[in-house]
């Protein structure tokens, strides 16, 4: 399928352009170490704002993310993922107000 080949080449170019921007992860807001090689969990991965599996366009908006964040997000929306990590943080670091 020639169309798919062309699409992936274009996608890769978009990804490289995004990588050069050195943006922090759009899912957890933490900086990304762009020197970490893929597929390390903390390495850079281009994340589709709208998941392709949910009807998103392959050339749709890409944002920088950690591979682990992108994997953890799965097919959820960015908002759903952010809600889920907010809950995780509360569980992991309970804020004590007893003092
Ligand atoms: Zn992240």
C-alpha cells in the first residue's frame, strides 16, 4: 500500500520536527531527556492528541510525551489521563494535615 508508506514517512518527519522543539511531556508536564534512546520508558515519543484508534488523523496534532506516559495513556483522552495521574499522585504522596 503506497499510500500508507508515504503516510509513515510524513509522520516520521513530523515526529523529528517535534523532537527538535525539546518540549516537556504534554501528559505529565515533566521535562523529557531527549538523549535517552527509544524504546526506553523515559524516552521521547510523539503522542497524538487525538488517538488514531479513536478516529484521529495520522497527521493530526502531535505533542511530545514520554514513552511511558504515552503507553499509560493508551486510548484515553489527554484529560482522562491527567485525571488518572492526579489520582495516582494523591495515593502515592498523601498530604498529611495532622501537624
Ligand atoms: Zn510524561
